[in-house]
C-alpha cells in the first residue's frame, strides 16, 4: 500500500534537517503530491510523528521540540482558516470557536 511506502521513505528522514519536499517525496513514492498530503494526514491520524512545514519539508520528528514546532504550525494554520470562516460568516472568531467547542 502507498501509505506504507510513504512511511518507509519518511523513516529515512528523521529530523527537520533531513526533510523532503512534497514534490521530491511524491517522486520517490510514485504518487501525486495531493496523495502524499493525504497519506501524511492518515499517518498523523495513526499517531506517526510526521512533521512538516513549507520550509523544511516532511520528516519524522527527531525531538520533542520538532514535534511541538509542527503542532504550533498546524494550530496557526487552523486558526487562520477559522479566522477566514469567521469573516465570511460575519461571526466573531470567539463566537465561532465557542460554537465548535474547540480549545483555544
């Protein structure tokens, strides 16, 4: 399965200094970039510490700090999306977050 191939490749890229961009990763695994992103999400949902940012590419966390950096990146991205939604709906972000029952 492709998810396992992706994990196999990522297991050789431990730490942000060894990150691999999505295009290079897709080429190595033989998938489209969109599929790589989907499988990265699946691996994260499975509890695999796949880190990634546009600057460093994708990699397996080598330290707790790297994992925390990725969590912060994902949180900021999610809050940005929620801010856009709140503007589109013309609902204050605090009200929207409260409606979604999310921790802030």
